[in-house]
């Protein structure tokens, strides 16, 4: 019989809430017991050992001691999409399977991205600054824009990118995608291979980064890439901070190589209070919350339960990560 250990506690950084209802849903899908604790220390103290571990694997300290001491662990499911903290540590050396929550973030992250784009097009940040100062003034350096005739490039045209494309198309934009394997995708006007990235960037008014963080994508967006973009282009990073070389981004914004940026992820999180990014009028910063939603954990548990049924039936798992390829 397969047991499950849910190791998670709500925090300021990760505000999702696991409830008794969620535990009951898991219990219906598994032949063994379900344990629930808030930390690695609690699991070790209580002597929990399970075949399946359900954790947040996107940031923070990973339960490396627990995983190395476990005599039963076979599968770790992260209810985040990013699992770099797991793969970058000693857990990656263990003979365990790893799955993530790919596929549950699309609606919220696309909505956030649409909000960024609309904010830049409609001068929302400047209007809010004027509101705080009680200033009624409709003169702008750049008059408000419409989405019609604008082009968005989605770098990493996976599940999240496809949802971004759907909303972008609804706004009336031309949508270009970049991905490893070129296939026709709904809501995309054209899809290019990774090798064609430099052809796509000069065409885009908005560059939306959704690519996973790997050795190949680390610092993929650097000064060389910013220089071939439009001077008015806005870079939107809803992926992982290190995909963008932050020093180069700051310099590109300061020198006018690009027009602006919306950053939900930065190289070092939280963003240092003395970073010049905070004070730039052409930058929107959000604290890695583009995927957050009251429905997030419900979706994560539902996906996990679907995978538990596949696991019990001996079938291939959803979203299994190739440890060597790192995605």
C-alpha cells in the first residue's frame, strides 16, 4: 500500500492553504495512509515515512534530510511548476521520481500578464501615481495605446504561454510563439523554433518570458537580446528570475534600449530594497505572485489526485520531470 506525506504549511511567501477537505480528497485516491505535517522537522520528529511526498518545490529550503533518510520514498510531487530547488540539491541524486504542477497556472498567469500589458498600453501606473498626488491631468508623454496592431512574442509556448496567447488574441494582438519543437498552436499567428529567437524579438511590442530555467536558458535575456528589441518593447518575466540577466536589464532600461519591464520574478528574491528597479517609472514589480489564486491549491490537489490514481494503476505519471534534462 502506498502512503502519502503532505509536507506543507502556509507562509507569507507561499500563501496557499491546505485544508482537511484536501486531505480527504487525497485519502480517496490512495490505498495507504495520508500523513500531514507543516515541516521537515515535524516529519522527522513524528517518524513519518511515505512512498509519496507532496511539497512546495518552487522555493525555500527543501526537505533533503528527510528524503535521504526515508526508506520508502519513491515519488515527490511538487505543487509548484518550478522545481529548481529540488534539482539543484542532493534530492536530485536520489532514485526518486519527480512531478510538478504544470498546467494549473495558465489562467492566473495569463490574466496577470494581460494586466501588465494593459497597464503599459493605458498608462495605468502613471495614472495611479497622479491619483496618489491628487493630480487631474490627462496629458502624457506617450498617449494611451490600443492592442490592435501590436505584437506579443511568447517565449516558451507551453501551457501557460497558450493561455497568454488566448487572452492576447482576444485583445486583438498578433501573437508569435517560440518553443523547442515547432508545432501549430491555437491562438498563435506563427510559431518559431528556439533557434529563431533573434528573428522574433525585433518584431515584438511585448516579450513575454515563460521558459523554464535550465542551463541553456539561464541569462538567455541579456544585453545582446535587449539591443535587438524595439526601443519601445516591454519585457515581461513570469518565469524564473535568472532567465534574465538583471544587471543587463537595468542597464537596458536606463539607457533606453527597451521601453519597460514587468517583473514577477527576479534573480535574487526578494528583490533587494536598494535595487534601482523599484524606482523606475517604466517598471512594474510584483512579488512572484502571478500564479496565486484562491483556487490554486484546489487545482493542485485535483491534479495530484489524478496522478495518484495513475500511480496506483501503474500507469505513466503526468508532468514527470526528466532529472537530466531538468524539465
